[in-house]
C-alpha cells in the first residue's frame, strides 16, 4: 500500500501540463458536449434513423442545426419562424 499523500489537484496539474498546445490539435478537438430534451417520439425517430443510416445522432443534430441557421443571419427572423411553428420555452423535466 502506498502511504505517500498526493497534493490536492496534482493529477489535474499534470493533465494540464501535458495538454497539447498545438493549434491544429485544438481545432480537431473543438467540440462541445451538450444535452437537451426531446419528445420521446422525436428521440426514438432520431435513434432509429441514425442507426439504420449508420450515422451518429450527433451528426444528424449538427447537420439539422446548421441547415436551420443557414436560413437567416437574423436571430429575430429565426425566432419568429420557430414561434410560428409552435416552438416555445420548455420546462426541464
């Protein structure tokens, strides 16, 4: 059994010091993990589609969002479009 105590945060410090600082690596890993709620029916449709098309669910969502945002650079226009189609604030479950 190792009785040597580690200083708090030492593992984190090592990870930070070993982290690559090369710009190309930063570009390759520039993704964000996000979590949002979907209706059960939509989530099931997404899962089934992605599975049978052999595409990740994330790729489907990212493509859909890119297509949506390409419709206009004006956030007000996009917001109006969504509200016209019945979108609104959703409460967390």
